[in-house]
C-alpha cells in the first residue's frame, strides 16, 4: 500500500462511476449528513412586537401546542377522565368544574373497543344532559385489537420511524384541525424501551411535532412504572418521559397504607407544570359512571384543616421524641407523615395532609433537621425548631 496516497488501492478511475472515487463511500472526510436549514434571528428583532399570549386548553392544567401526559395505574379511570375532557372541549362545556377552550377533538383509543367507548360516552352524555346529535366535533377511533404503534424502531440505528398510523393521524389532524388530540395509551403506541432515554426523546418529539404543526393540545395517557407507583410520583421509566412533556398529571386512588376508605375517590395531581404551579390537587369521586370534582373547602375550612394537621404533627413529634422514637423527613419506615398517620393519636389526619403540615412547619421554623453520628453513618431526624 502506498502510504502517501490513501486512494492507491482503489480501482483505476476509469473503472469507477464519475466522482465515486472521492464519494462518501470511499472518503471518510466527506460528510454525507443531510443538510438542514434553521431560522436564526437576533433577539433584537423582538423589539416592539407584542408578547404572544399563552394558550390553554384547560387553564393551569393542559396547555395548547405541547404534550401533556396523564398517568394513572390500570383501573383508576384515566381513560374515562380523558373522555370527559374530550366531551367538554367538543361541547364547550366544563371539565371538573373548570372552563375549557372549545373545538374539535380526535380521541384515539388503543385499549377500548367501540362498544366500551359508546357505554362510557353515554354515561357522560346522560350526566351532562346532552345529546349524541350534538357531538359532531368529537371524532373517535378505536384501535383495540389492531397494530397501534405510532412509530417503528430501526434496530440497526436505534432511530424511530413514523408509522403508517402516525401518517394517517397526522393527515386527519390536518383535515380536522382539532383543539385536542387524545392518545390512549402509551404502552400500545410506543415501540421502544421505556427506559431508553434516546428512544423516549424521539417518540415524544413526534408527538410535539403534531402539537406544534397543528396548533393543538396533545394528551398522552400512560401507566406509571413500578418505581413511579412506589414513590408516589406516578412517572414512567426514563426521566425523559417527565422531561420532554410540559405538563404531567397523575390520577391515583385515595388510600392510606393500602386501605381505601372510599373506593370511588380519586386525586388528580399536577406533578409537572412548566407554565404554572406544581402540586395542585383536585379531589374527585366516581358517581354514575363519571368523575365529579368534590366541592372545594372554603377558606376558613382549609385554614382550620391545616392548623389541625400542624397541631397533630407537633403533638406526635413531642410524643415520639419522649419515647425515644426518631422520625425523618425523607422516607422509609421512620418517615414522619407515615409514622404519625399510623398512630392512634392521628385524629384522622392522613399521610398526605401530615406531609403538607410538615412542609409548612419546616418553612415556619417550628421544626428542623438534626444530624448525629460519625461521618460514615450519620443519622438525620426531625426535632422541634427554635421558632
């Protein structure tokens, strides 16, 4: 081999197609990556322009032009809750007592067949005193028993390729211009490994493309991972599921150490909200085939409940301390809200409300963390504060 000519071992140029001697297949120094054209602009171009208004499908819960995920364990009712939202948007009604932006809706279900969608929608129509004749803006599509993948995975490159179903939905959204696209559920639609960050990022990117191109809200329903269930966070496998969406809601049963005082009770929590506050909760109850938002506590009632929870927390902290039983704020068997809720002196306060009381007491300086032990085995526990 001629060390001074990297092409010396190639066939004579006359035997090669034109320019192939120096093409990407033979010259590693030539980049054959497809070129893209981006729109770069100086921020000064924004001077004098009105600031665009942020659009919401449901204020503070479901923003438009982005992907919102609704997580919930199997059987909690997330599909029903999403169908209620679809009905509210199509009829310009209300959802869980909240106003919504009206418009057309495309509801894609990979879990429920047409009969089940009919039954659930009938309960909603009856509750709302509506009529099926008025639902021309709500389009349903059942994929039960069909191939429901929105993308195909190229095993060689690891890249996701939009499927024929994705193209069909894209065209339908183009034709209908809906305000809301519901995709139920992620397990049926996603072809990859839910713990693979790259695959998750690509898939959510496909959904973001639908939301941005068609100026609509995309609601993606999903089951939480085992770790998401155990932690109470209700998220999926990879952190990208949470990182790529702009809003994440979690529907869960209301249970205390596995016991449900009311099997029909649910809690809808805002776990992520890029454009609003997280931690918001909506208490729901299943009645006559639909979910109904519980009446909110009045200001005085809420203040009284918070004051009671803080009083109970401090009372039990003193009692546990006198007994030499240390509790902590991080979790585990000695997690304070859990330990206190299990006490016979909890006065009906649940772990959830005691957690809120603990956070408030920390903020007020009425309790604090104290660390003891050698550097190799430190122990942190809660003690009364100086305030």
